[in-house]
């Protein structure tokens, strides 16, 4: 596809010339950085976990195992009764990464879910850099260096490195440049059908990997195109391209609608659906001061300049630092001064998009340096709208990073095409880029050893205690804080041992306030007692009533076997296994020792 200078390119109007050596160097740099960021996991994927988000890592490993199992066994990949017995889980309203689960199913069966998770995470980071480099170098700028700077910044910006803490959906940033490319090519005459089909398939793939990211991309591209199209210098061009563009969008809607008809029905009207999320937008909103702060997993953070202004370490969605913000303003000013009226329309659209999404990321009310004010912001007005009420406002800041990356690429391209006349000016630009980008160089994710899957599971001994398709529960019951049950289940599915079901689980489902979602099921007596014991190390008071209610809970779930491992993985705190064993013994009687676990058989009612 030839470049589209009238829409997106800057002062240099020809795409970069072919340079395979530069392309190879970019790919090598992207892969090297991806391996560097994930290096702590590569030492042993089966025993290492991401320190700040081991629960999400376990969830994505389970999703990979379940997706492969569903495809090879003819089961529904969008709804399952393997967890949250007896109600099941609607995976269409969760992050089901169905496309990844299907494509990587052979690898999951070959090396196991943890290793497959690590391969995808590493590829996501590298592919994001390569995809942005491809879009920039082939369609937007003339300089391979400019494309490399933009692509590498976007792929390894603070937000992407932050989400590399186990988010296989948000690190799939390679989808964004492909979607942008698909939208831009719709304006070409005679390409409505082919372009619409290609974009429709891309939309379906993006929905199955990162539905929230697809929604944000659609909003950002729509806002950009609207501002761009309303610029006086572009109106004639828009009128000429609009019929072809609308036809292409129609084909896109038809193709993606057919491909996504069932998951969309499940998402909005299927069983176990909910409205909104279980996350508080006041908590998951961006602190205004975070934009000028440094992230923890960066060179600046390593030097002690990082802050804790994010809701958690996986959501450092801005954290650009003041030098980069100043550099972005300088880049915009330089480009504006050198641009013709046509390219100023593009700069205006980029600027408006960045400002709007930055303000929306601040959430319902403003927060500065950790202090919440009463000042109502635009997101507080939009928060009650359908779909938007399911978005975390902090993540809207993810749109700002690509805009900055584009400004950096355009500026490098402009400076190479027409270097500054004075050496001091050129040196100032070089120092500006260095001061802004060097502190943001990523450092490896924090990792540590996690509890192994017990031999009771790996040897298949569990099959003697659970009927085919029967229900087994670990202690404590599986939720985001105790992800072992889904790890065990993922191992059994990936190693073709058969199916066992579990109560509870780590998922989003109904049961939250005002019809909103919540993480995991509503707690019952038995699960609450196990959680209390494991969390506090104290055996709760056990009465005849709690024994009766606990056994009723087990009958409700259809549990045949209760299992306690010698070492339980707690995602946020250490778990007291001894207190759990004593509590379970008080409720269910003495256990038997099998392999490396304690087992309680539950008699049928």
C-alpha cells in the first residue's frame, strides 16, 4: 500500500526506502528488549511467577489451557462450567484471549501453559515494536531511525512495561497499528470490499484478545478522524473519500458482526453477564501528577525516582516524566512551525486526541499527588453510559503514549530531512531526546519462585478421588488471592489427564452492587472460613451451625474431594496452611495423606 501523505504523513511525504539491515536491527532490538523485560521468567517458566501479579498470570495460563482443551474437545470456548460450579462462567465478558488459546494450543500441549504464557508475553512486546515500526516506516515517515524511535518507544513505554506484569491482552499492542492501517486503507477507491473484509477480520481477532483495547482504539481513531475531517483544508478530500470509506465500514461491520455474533450475544445478553465491572473508577483513575512522574520498572525507578501514584504496579498507564512531556511539546511546536496547512490538520487531530484521553483518564473527579478533590471531570458524566461504564478510566491514558511516539517519529524525520542550521540547536535536540527517553529505559519485571503444582495433580493421583467431570476443591477455595485451583486444573487439561471441576475461581461475574460485576462468586460460609484461617493464621470458632452450613455448601457445589497442599500460593500474602488444615479438620473430620497433599473425601448427600 502506498503512503497516504494527505492523511497522516508529516513534512516528509515519501515512505522510507527499503533497508533490510535497518529492519533487521529493529527486530533484534525489539526482541532483545522483550527478553530483557521478561528475563526473570525465562530462568524457569514453570516455577517462576511475576511478583506483583501472580494471580493474573495464573488466570491467563488457565485461559490458554482451557482454550486449547475446548478446541480439541469440541467444547464452548466462550462459556465454561469447569469453574464456578454450578453456575459456570461467561468468558465472553472476561478477557478470554480466545485467538491466542487456539493458535498456541499445540505449544501449550507441548511445553505447558506457563511456558506458552511467557512466549506470548515476550512476542507481544517485540511484535508491538515491529508493527509500529512497520506502519511508521512504510506509510508515515521517510527515516528508518525515526520509525525505530517511535516504534520502540510505544512498545516499551511505561504503560506497556507496566502491563507486561501478566496482561497478555494489553501487551498485544501490535493490534493497534494494524487496525489503524486497516481503517486508513478504506479511503482508497475500489478497496471497500477487500479493505472491509480485512478490517473486519482484524476487529474480530482484536475482540478475542483485547476487547477493551479494541474499544479504546476505536474511540481514539474516531476522534482523530472527526477532528481531522472537520479541518477546513481537508473538507474537499473528505467529501471525495467518504463514500468509499463508509462502504468499507459497512463491510467491516458485516464481517466482524458475523464472526462475533455469538460472543457479542453472550457478552450483552448471555447467562452470567453483568453491567459495568467490579472495579471502582475512583481508584482506577490516573493521578494528574502521574503524567510527570517516573515508573517503577525503569532506569529512573531503579535510581529511586519512581513513585507509587498508580492504583497498582500493573497500571502505570502514563508516568512519562516531565522531560518527555516538555520534549513532546517542543516536538509539536517544531512540527507545527514547519508544517503546511494540510499537515497541521493531522497535528491538530493528534493533539486533541491526546488531550481528550488524558483528561478522561483522570476519572470521575480530579486527583493530584494522591489527594482526591471534589472537582467533577468529564468521565464522571460519561461513567453511566453503557460500555463506557465497563472501562477503567486510568487505561484511557494508554492512548496518549502512541500519540507521543508519533510526535517523536515525525520530529526525528523532520530533523533528518532538514537538520538545524546551528550545531548548538542540533545538540540541544539530541540532549532533549536523551534526557527524556533514557530514564524510561525498562528494567526487568520483578519475579520470584512460586509453589509447584503438587504431585497429587502431576502424577494423576487425583483421578482416584474424583469421578470423571467431578468436583474437586483446593483449600482455600480458588479466587484471585488463591489461584492454585486454576493452576492445577490448567496442568490437568494441558497434560490430557481429563477434567475436574472446581467451585469459585478467578473471573468476573455477577453479584456486585447495583447489578455490577464482581471478582469471583459471592462468598459462602465454607469459603469464608477457609479464607479467614489462611489469611489470619487463626482457627475460627467452629459451631454445629457452621459445620452444617459448610457441608451444605459442599453439597451445593457437588464437591467430592477437598485438597490442601503443603504449600499454598497466596498472590498478595503468605498463607497459613496449618490453620487451614485444623479448620478443615474441625469441619470435615481427619484427612488422609496422599502424595504431598491432605485429602478429605466428601460423602454423597
